């Protein structure tokens, strides 16, 4: 089995595993949503849930925006044209922009 087929098989297994583990409790989802509303960084699952327009469990370059779009080729480590949950989890975290939005300024 060549390296390309191995990468494809790994991606398929990862997507299948992700799809089979997708169910989660409503309380957990509410907790994640609360974190997101407080300005916390979304996790990979949240990003896919929010941006995956065709609901295939991965993100194409056309579906992403912001830092994911800017660094798409760096994050797409298997170069298949899609970002998987694993690739997003392993992506370098973007540095926060601005001076802490929503916080009172000290002066």
C-alpha cells in the first residue's frame, strides 16, 4: 500500500470515527455555546459544525473563513483539499487580535 492510499485510509477512518462519535449531550453543547459566547476559541468540532455547509464532516477551502482560510494550505497536512477534525486540532492557534474585546480598558 503506497503512502497516498495510507493517508486516504487514515482520513476515511478518522471521518468515520468522528461521525460515529458525533452524538453528545445537550448540556455539553450548551456549555460549548456558552464558552463561545464568552469569547472563547471554538474547538475543532464547533468550527466544523459552524462552517461545514455540505455537512460532509470536513471543511473545504470554500467553506472556511478567517485564520483557517488564511493558513488553509499549512493546516491541510495531507493535502487532500479538506480540513479534518484532526488537522484543525493540530493546527497552530492564531494569536488574538486587538486589545481584548469586551473587556473594560484600564487607563
